[in-house]
C-alpha cells in the first residue's frame, strides 16, 4: 500500500508538471462527471448482499446465473445512460470549469472520454462487488493496489509520449479494465464457472 501511495504522488507530480493548468481543469471537471456514477441506484450494495446470501446457502449454478444475467443487464443499461448523459453534459461541464475558449474543445473531448470510462466501469465493477460479497477482503486490497499502480505508471508513460489530458481518462479506463480482470479471477470458483463455463 505504501508503494501505491508513492506511485500516486509521483504520477500526480508528473501530471502537474507536464499539464499545468490543464490538469487542474481536468480535476475539477472529472469531479463533476464522477457524479454520473451515482446513477447505479444502489445496485452495488444489492449485489454484495445477494452474493453473500447465495454463498451462505450454497446456491445452485442456476441461481448464480440468474443473478449474474440480471445484474449484467442492469449495469449495461446504466452504463449506456451514463455515457449518453455524460456525452451531452461534457460541453456544459467544460464551460463551467473554464472560461478559456481555446481550451474548451480539448476539455469537452476529455470529459466525454471520462464519461465513457465511468460508464465502462459500471459492468466491470460488478466483479469487484462479487469479490466483496464473497468476503475476500485481502483480494479487495490487491485489486485496489493493482488499479492504483497501473493507473499511476500508465499515466506517466503515456504523458511522456503524448502530454495531454486525454491521457488521464485513457489510463483510468485501462487500469479499471485490468482491475476488473483481476477481480474476475479473484471471485470464488462457483461464480467463475457460471460466468465462464470452462472445465
């Protein structure tokens, strides 16, 4: 955890140094765009509770399949809603954050990428909820560590090639996908066998 903290500080310093004022504008806008994540309407706690209940009663594969399909459909619908709303909210967000017209186009695109990243993380985050509901607390810490480290290192690497605020939502998206894959393989076998029915 200490190394993840220092990597975060390192990437933050690089972002401030290479992006300057644009990074501050990005932080402000992303804070606003992050409110889109509240559109999940309590599905996260519900998924955690249901996962715990099904594990306690040694649920049948059919019950796991029913839960997974229902949650996946719900999260996909929410993801589409988040992206559509975020896409159209991005110009307003850019105007609210920066009066500088020369930067507004770049901010709009960056905020739309952020909306896409937030939308994608809805169904991906479903696996993290299942890990949480399975009471695998050590795995949760590892998932958070992996996501933090990948986001920090990738941000710095991409900024060295293309110093733009577009790099940040791209790095967040990739790190989120990596943590989602890690979370999937951290779920109990009875859950994985329903999601990925391989021998």
